[in-house]
C-alpha cells in the first residue's frame, strides 16, 4: 500500500471531521503553558512568577496524564475526557478571573496546577483509537496503524507550533486573558466533541476484562521508551531556552517563538514522510538511526553564534525529532495490549512534558552561567542519552515484540 493511499484510507476509516476535531482538541494543551506564563507575568509584573505557574501546570499535567489514561482504559474515554475538558476549561477561565484580582502568584499557581491536572492529553488518547477503528481492514491494518501513528506525531508537532503562535497573535491583538479564554473555549467545544465522538466507545472494555487485567504490570521496556521520550522533551526545553538567550543577545527576543517553530516545521515534514520507508526497515532499526541523527544534527548548535545559523540548524534538527518520536510511540503501541494502551500513551506524553521541564530548567541555569552555548549543550547531551538507549534497547525491543505478538485487531 502506498503512503498516499494509506493516508486516504485513514480518512475513509475515521472521517475527515474526526481528524479535524482530534487536532483542534489538542490545541488548548499546546496553548496553555505560554498563555499561563504571559497571563501571570502581566498580572504580577514578574516573569519568574509566570514561569513558575506555567511550570506547575506542565508538571501537573505530566504527572496526572497517566492516571487519567489508566482510568480511560478501565471505564472508557468518553466520561473521562468529557469531564476533563469541562473542568479544565472552567479552571482556565477561573485562572483568568483570579489574575485580575491582584492575588499572590502562589494562589495563581494552585489554580494553574488544577488546570494542568485536568487538561486532557488528546493526542495520546487519539492514538489509542486507531487500533480498534481499523479493526475491519484485514491485512492492511498494521500498515494503517503505523500510518496513523506517523500522522499523530505530525499532528502533535503541528499543534505545538500553531498553539503558541495563536497565543502570540491573540496577545498582540487583545491581551493574555483573551488568549487563555480562547484556549478554554476550544477545549470545552472540541475536547468535549472528541470525548463524545463515536470512536470513544471502541476503546471501552467491559467490567469483567477490567477485573481480570487491571493489575497487569507495564513492561519494563516501556519505561525505557518513556526515558527515551523524556530526552525529546529535554531537546524542546533546552532549544527554547538557548534560542531565547541567543535572540535576546541579538537584540530580537521576539524571534524566540519563531526559532522554536522551525524545529517543529522540520519535524512535521519528516513525520508525515516516514511512512514511505520500507517495512523491512524495522522500527527498532529506525529508532537507532533517528536517535543517532538527533545527536549528529544537534552538534552544530555548539558552534552557532548567529540567528541565521541557529535557524538553519534547528530546521534540520527537526527532521530527526519527528521520526524519532514516531518510532518511540509506535514501538510502545506494538508491545502494549489494547487494555493498557491509554496508560502507556499518556505515560510517554507525560515523559515529554517532564523532559521539557528538565531541559528548560537545566538549560536556563547553564545559560545564566555561560550564555546560549551551554544551554544548547543540554540539547546535545539529550542526543547522547537517546542514542545510547536506542543502541542498547534494540534487542530487548525485538524480543518484546515477539513475546507480545498478538493480532492487531481488537
């Protein structure tokens, strides 16, 4: 099956409306961190307070995501995602209202944390739906599921490019409060729509299956994959920090968002194209190749000293980021039973968020000491860790696939 036909078949199976709803439903999460940072910074006059509240939101979401994913595995996505969408939307509006009253930033941090806990991880949960949605496609199913994961990787990357861009545009036209209220509105409408879509029923397990399997442990190799995904988050956080320092030093701090977006452009492009690779080029092999590319393509960041050079480097580096993430998520899907897929997908997404916090924090501390080059060195360090783990995990991943081998259909 050609890649073009595979994408066309996905649209036939799920419907264009579902694809649109699932994409718009993940934008609020991508908008929430920058929106919170700008809202609290303006309300308190402190970027430190804004950054702390944004960090609290991100960590709370990363920690709570797997809990909600596991609950969705047990009782179905519909009630879980619907409740999350409504409550998170209310919390975001509450944060806007509270920020206008002049309260201390610590109280704003509590509300931001509550919003982070409730924000649904639509991208990972959308991945869970593809296996049952394609169950009637016979011998084409494995190819369709792999194509779906390539699309989902591109969609996640696109959302984290478009989301902050929307926040910036709304702030430029109106103010930070409007940006966060808009994100809340998107979540209430499209998050709820995603929850109520008919495909949500396909992920629900009956009560008997739940009792029999709810204590099944997650494979140890999934933990390794989560650490590998954490390295991607570290790349994101350190790149954003290093680019911010470089842009500020060049007298153009407003270009920080655009620099980070370049990483997403390359990532989206290659993520969509990865399906053209032959099936004989196994995912554990791809993981080694793209992890190595992540390291090699990040090395020029240690010598860049202009925005132009950094922009080219980040655009090229993104070409490794998207395929690497797709390999991690796809390998996790292949070795995880359907009954645990929601928990595992949200664990990987949570690891990305935690990695972002690690990258931005460590990169920021090193930048205070030596500028943008030490911050970018964190990016290179993440590449070293990713490559090492990919080289060591190849054989266990093959063994786990064989051990867990089961029909893809559910």
